[in-house]
């Protein structure tokens, strides 16, 4: 097994020159998404409109579900597979930008997942707005050689065109919804409808051609809707759709409570992680309660909750009052721009201490990545650029934790290093974070991180493999850096065995 980023800097992808062979899989011309381009931001405006004028996602989702039920989808939305008691599957989150980082994940995923029974895409299958004609280069082409079915749950970007592209690809080529009556003038709904982004009339004209890339019968899967459950071997995997604003409508919430009943061990896959960046985000259910209330209920027998949306890997082993431990995982590193981890403060949430927490990329690698990126962009590389050893050392100092990789004896944390770390929003210890009120994590998530996309490795992408047996689930996070070494032998960045007793 190759070294991981927790072992060596080379294992993280630093200091290597040989790029992987993933570019052979890519189309000759790649349309690069710029998240600072006003045209892109305007096309992706529906999330903001929903927060201002009311969120129509629940009603639209209900119409999609009713349409699928009318065409024969199972009423309980459960996909019953014939997998044996021992099988494996993949989870890949936030994939579809269609550029180097997404394709860099593919060789390791194919090698590591060649014997898996299926894969699940967790959130944001297609950027920027979920258009049907983007599926060719951002779904069918990159995963054309994965020989098993792929299921998916939508993220907020898939909803920016009212989920039409997603439903056509994953739900039996569902036809478009009939238009709704126009809302009354001068109401919030009327204002929203005037500004609402909708797909082009001819969107999807290339979809039939794209489908040919994954046309083998063994690759086919038809979902009952945007949320579903899969019974596979000894476990039930439940996928929920959190829409534009990260919430669950009342109809889906009732279904989730019903499908969560029974002694069968369950794994939740959601578009909005329940623990992220050192915070608890329980995910509200319309009408009362939260998704996490359902997950924690001992009668429901959940063992893990995996969420996309945030573009990195995080794991929180939360010990509940009844003695059970639930594994809460963020798994959004499948291809989109990297959300920083160096902004995560020292973890202390829900009985999870820093020593229990895991993330990828490591905070030091995240800080080094951003320092190089903004050193180039601001044309101040000598000032901004930190070595990975300097970044690791200053992270340990600011958070008061031992370094994951021990820097060399010549590494010094100078005033410049501390200043750069502060300017780039490095997290702190909880007792000091209160004094520093600038919302750096929000700034990074909404502004700095979307502009972090680069075509130069290391990319710090990842995917999950879960090996299921009657006794346990073995969860492993595999890295994809874009370098040849990690492509040939994908390193394991984190691993945990979850008992099913």
C-alpha cells in the first residue's frame, strides 16, 4: 500500500512531477467553470431567489414523485437488489465540473472499485446548473468504464433547472413536468417566477448520444425518484434529497421516518452533511423535527450518515448517550473545487474531540495549497507561498495540536508564516476563536473556495469504498491527487470499521 498524506509529503502529492494518465480520458476541449463569472452566478441564481421569495423545491419534488408513481415506480421507493451478505459499493460526492480534478479521480476509482456492486453519487452531479446536455462530459464520459450501476441523489446545483436533467438520466427518462398555473401578480411567488432560471427549450438534444457511453445492461439503474432506499445484502442505504436550501419537505420526511423503521442496519446518504466544519447541522424537516433526530433514534438502527455538498472529507465519530457510536461523514471530494479544511477550528462538538476527528486534505496541506494558489493569483508568491512543512507547523501552533506529519528540524514558524495563516483564515482553538469574529469559513465557502479550481496537481480529491458484511461495514477514504504515484496505488487516507451488531 502506498504512503498517504498522513505519512509523508510525497504521499500527499507534493514534490512529484509525473502527472497521472487521467487526461487521456478527458475530451480535447474542456469548458472551465469560473465561479466568479457573472454569467455563471446569474445562471445559478435560483438558490438565492428561493431564500428571498420562498422555496418551491418541496412542491416541485412532490410533482416529480407523483409522476414517477404514475409510471409504475414502487410506492415505498425501495430498490431491492440481490447482493450477497458480503458486497462492496462506492460513494462519490460533488463530482460534475468536467475538468482535471473530476477526471483525476477516475483511474483510482476504477482500480479500487472494479469488484464493487454499485456506486452512489452524493450531491451535485452536474455543475453549474444541472443541465441535461452537460451529462455527456460530466457523467457518462468519466464513468463509462465503471461496469456497475450508479445511483444518485441531487444537490442544490442539480435543482437550478428544477431537476429536469437529473430525472431524465436517473429516473427512467422522466418527461418534463407540465407547466403550472401562473401565480397571482405582485406576490412573492410571482416575483420569483419572473426571475427564475429555467432550462433552454432544446436542452438534452445530445443526451441520447451521451447515454451510449454507459449502455451496457450491467450499468443500468432506474431510480424511483430523487430520494430512494436500496436494500443490499444485510443493510439498507437511504438517499435523501435536500433540495436548494438543505431542508427536507414534509412528504419526504414522512417517507424517511417510515423507511427507517425496522432492525435492519441503515446508512444515510444526504446532500447536506449533518456534522461539518466542527458544527452540528441537523437538517430541518418541514413540519417539525430534523433528519438527525431520525438518524439518532435507536429504533431506526442507523450506523452512519454520509453527506456531500462540502468538497472535502471529514469524519466525526459521535458517541450517543445510549452508548452507540454513529459515524458522520462528509464525502464531497469527488471532483469539484476544493473547500478548505485549514479553516476548521480545533474540533470539540458532540463529544468528538480533535483526536477523534479526521479530514482530507489535512489542514496543513489545505493551507499550503491555498497559499500557493493566492500567491500566484495575487502575484506575490514570495510572500504568500508556504511550504507544506511551514503550513503544518503553523496549523499545529494555532490549534494547539500535534502535527499530523512532523515538520523537519529546520522548519520555523516566522511572523510572515503566522500572518499568511491568519490572512488565509486558518482555524483556531475554541477559546481563541471567540475573539476572532470575522466569518472566515463562510467567506472561504462562498468566495475563496469556488475560485480555487486548478489544473495543477495535487488536487486532494477523494472517494469512499464501503465493504459490507453481516458483522460490519468497513469504510475507507481513498485519495486522488492527480499524480501518477497515487493513481497507480490510491492511498487510504482514513479507515474505520463500523459494527452492525
